[in-house]
C-alpha cells in the first residue's frame, strides 16, 4: 500500500523513495504502540495491592511470542526484572524484594498481568511489560506507578514564659506524606510562622511548622489553629490549640466598702491573683506583721469576726508561684457608726424624665398653635350689618355724627337716602321737628357706636 501511494506521488524518484521510507517508519511505530496494551499511570497506597495489566494485541499477525518480562525502574535506581513468564519453563521472580509479593494473574503469554501485594513507598517507579517476539523482536508497554501516603498530622502548644523575645508557642507537623502537605496557621494573635521540609528514604515528605510570637500574659489561653491540606485527604485537617504562657502573679484586693464600723461581723477581703501556673502560696499580713485575733484567713479570703480598732490597719496580700512573687496592700478605716447607703438617682431615669417632659410640652404647644390657626382660618368678615337710616321725623330716627357714620360705613362718607335729602332741601322745612344734629349725644337714645 505504501509503494502504491509513493507511485502516485508526483516528483523525482529520489524524493519518492524518501517519502516511502517515512511512511513505512510511521506505520511501524503505530503498530508497535498498539501491540502491548497497558495502563499509563496508576496510584496506590502503602500496604494495599495494585494490579498491573498487560495484554498483547497482534491484530491477526503471525508474530510469535517467546517470553514476557516485567521490568521495574525505580525513581532513582537501576532497572531490574521482577517477574518472568515462559510458556515452557514457567514463571520466575528474580528480585528478592518482590519475590513473595508478586503473582501472575493469568498464566498465559497474551495476558501477563501481575499483582503486587503489600505495597511499599519504595515500590514507586516505572513498570515495563516487555515481550520477546519473533520475527519483530521485543515489544513493550510501560506503566508509571505513583505511591501516595496520607500524612500523620499532629499539633501541640508549647509552654513558654512571658518575655521580650520571639519564641515558638505552637508546633504543627504533617509526617510521612506523599505528596508533601501544606500547613497554614489561623490566628488573631499576630505572630508569624516558619516551615521546614524533610524527605524520607522511602520517598515520603515530612513538613513541620512553628508559630512564633513575643509572649505576654494576655496571650495565655488564646487560640491558634493549625490547618493541614494534602492531596490524599478528603478535607483539610485542623487542630485548635490554646497557648500556654507562664507569668508571675498579679494581685488585687477586693471586698472593702469603706463601711467597717465597730461591731460589724461580716467584713471580708479577697486576695485575687492572676498567675500561670497557679499560685503556690497566698500570705496575709498587716503593717505590724501579725494578724489581729479577730481575723481569720481561709485560702485567699480574710474574714473579720468582729470589727474593732485592731483592724484599723494596712493589710498586705502576697502571692507566689514558680516565676516570682507579687503583693498588694490595702488600708482599712474603722468608723464608730454604720454608714447608711445613699441611693443615688439613676441617671437614666432622670434623663428619660426630662426628655418625656420636653416631648409633652412640645406636644401641648403644637396643639395650641393648631387650634389658633384653625380659628383664624374659620373667622370671616363681620356678619353684622348696621341698620339703614330712617326717614326724618320718625320717632325712631337715628342720626349719627360724621365720625360715627364714617365708622359704620367702613371709613366712607355717610350715606343719605333720597327722602332725607329732599326733606333737607325742601320748602316746607318748618313742618319737621328740630334737627337731630343739634341733639347732644348724651340726650340721644342711641348708644355709642360699636365697631365690629
């Protein structure tokens, strides 16, 4: 087929010959690649088993199989036969490291798959299934075996003493893992960490990390978290650690209420100490050295059975642990009579009352303002209309002076009706009575005009 293809290719005879050779080589490589079928990569864990599959695919050719061998090439070592199968001479396991751990799954040349039991980390490497054939020679396929190992994780806090130097306060380790694990620290303490990696002889990796800071008494009991991630773990491994920082005691005296009156029987002082480790001794003394007879000490508590002038003194509490000692003093004053507690007004209640009063006053002012505005909006012009003037000579005639008329007419000149005008300019004026303009206001029956 290759010769026919070359005959149809245009060009010089020399060029055609080179093309034929290239086609033959490529075809042969393709056939070789397909003759031995194996898995390219496998992963396994120590103490487990793994099957290395191999199968010869001849495609109907006349290739004769003579022998098959499994050749192991470690990551950093020499190639070595670990299993051999011959149709006449049977099977052989020349490598002593695999002799009791390797078996053939099928005792036939075409399917010489093997199983390796009780795997070790050192078993990682390349495994080649190689056939001795006739007439084509050796045929082979290679499987790469990767050994994985779950790390052994651990973490612990390191007990340190408070000081001014940065020291390791926690350690975390992921030992004998493959591939190498990664370690992270989660904390709000504000330290830093350092990590080291070491390789084992079997290909495993151990990762160690330290968390460091300048320890203070406030750091005692605070939490840091070690987090380990690695390929073989389903989820990250975490461990919560509580820091252990040791420091000398700090002391306070509590319980004095400035009301130690003569005869009181329930006066108590407490010596409160913070220390790590816990205090080993707590000692009460006075300025004179010894305690009064009316005083009883129980652990950190000083109780006065009956207050008298003997406890009008200065008390000292001294606390010790392995890192040092600390003391605190308190002067007590004995009074003649009991002081009654004065109830102090509650600031919150006072402020709340003031605010409530202001809100109430504001509401009243707003209501009054709205009422007045409503009244102003509903009041219109005056609805009272002054009575019209009557004819002259009438008994009810009401004649106002000029100012009153102007007021009743809104400041306009007085209005006179026609009859009144005629009577004033008529010829028969003598028939009328005396002019009302001459009647004094005091004698008129009309009251003082009202302005609406």
